[in-house]
C-alpha cells in the first residue's frame, strides 16, 4: 500500500496512541469511582428481585422500592448501632492479647501450655525436638521490631477501615439510586438497540439481570446463614471474640469458592490465641466448620442457588481466579455471574445461530 502523506499518517498514529494512553490513565485515576459504581450496580441488581417480589404482591413499584430501601437502611443502621461497638470492644481485647503475646518470655509460656495439652491429649506424638527448634527460633526474634511492625500495621488497618466505611457509605447511596431507577436505566439501554432486534435483546438482558440478582441474593443469604450460625456456635463453645469472628464468617462467605474455607481457617487459628482461646476450642471449631462446609456445599448452596444459572465447576474456578486477578475482591464476587451471563449468550444466541447454518 502506497502512503501519499507519511507526515499525516504519523501524526494521526501519534494522536491515536496519545488518546489511548489518555483513556488508560483516566481509567486508572477513576478506578476507585468505577469500583464504587460497579459495586452499586451489582448490589442494585441483587435488590431488584426483592422489589419485583413486593411488586407482584400488589405494592406499587415506588412503594416496593421504598420498602426495600428502608430495609437496607435499617440493616445498615442496625449493624452500626448494635454490632460495631461490640466489634470495636472485642478488637481492642484482641490487640491487648497480641501485645501480651509479644512480651518477652511470653512465648515460652505459650509453648509450654501447648506442649502440656499435646502430652495430655495426644501422648503418641513426640514433639520435644520440634518444640526445641521453635524455642530456639523464637529466641532469635527481635520482639521490639515485631511490636513496632504490629503497631504500624494496626494503624494502617485503622486507616483502611475508616476509608472502607466511607466507601461503603458512597456505595450505599449509589445502590439506593440505582435500585430506584433500575427500570429507567434498563429502558435507556434498550433504546440503543435497533427496533428489529430489541425484543430478543430485552429477553436476554432480563435473563442475565435476573441471574445476577438471584446470585447476589443467594450469596448474601449464604453469608447471613454462616454468620448467624457462627455467632451462635462460637458463643456456645466460648470462643474468643465471637462477634468479630461471626462478622469474618459473614464477609468471607460472600467470596465464592474459597471464601468459607479461608474464613473458617482464620476463625480456627483465632481460637488458639493464648489467654482467651485453647487448642480444645480450636479443635471443636475445626470439626464444626469441616461439617458445615460439607452441608453448605451439598445442601444449603444448591437449594439457595437453584434459581441462578448453573455454571460448570471448571468455569467457576477459572472465572473466579481471573476476576480476582483483575479486580481483586469485586472481581471475585462478580466473576461467576459474568460467566453465567456469557453462558446464557452462548446457549441462547451462538448455538442457535450455528445450528441454523
């Protein structure tokens, strides 16, 4: 191909590259805002089935939206008023226990307590050499540096919690707005499609949004079940900081695949904190969560998720890993409904077209 004006081509190519870099930089600068908007849209789709359910029971659309929004605000306010003070108090206790553990000579007491428990309950294990190696390693630690590092980490965690609460408030406001204006937003998007293909597009879009909505409601339901049962069980066995651990169970259950396993591991390890926990409590918690994960995987989850689009296990793993790598926690949360949406398009559009040829 002959280029008649190389300067013009080079200029246009340079401008194109510059515009591309500008767009990429803008997206990076607006990543936090885009994250808030994406999370709010995701949550609003999850609330839409509730609004539709109330509307089918005879409530006008505006009343159904109002009841749903008031319910969300009530839950949000209840968490702040009732749960947050308890969590803050238990976090303060947790910090105090960590500081006590980091005191000089405290490690030897912890090792002796664990060794006595193992000798009494598991006499067939020989751990003398292991404990000797652990004690030698602990003696080489710089406790002052560890304490400073823990203090800095706690300050960073405090700042992250404050930023997270601010972000949660923004997401809450956006979620309320998107929930109230879902029909108008859908109608605006549908108008962009040619009239000849609009009916089919609306049908697929409704299936996709319903799938996402049922998935969100199902995942939140799993989190609530795990959180409530954890709070009851951990209080019964007198585990340390049951309110904090129950909140951990709830939030980690929102993460597909590895969320419940990761949260359960954190809870079991927290039951080993010296002074407030014990190996016996940790062992009981371990057995409980092993049983619960089986019940959740084979009984609770299939019953709750039966209205969402089923996704093959291999696709679930790949999509969750890819979503987590791209968008961290939000990517892991939305990966499965996105994969379900792609499967709907594959089954409803691509396969029929191929069969017609």
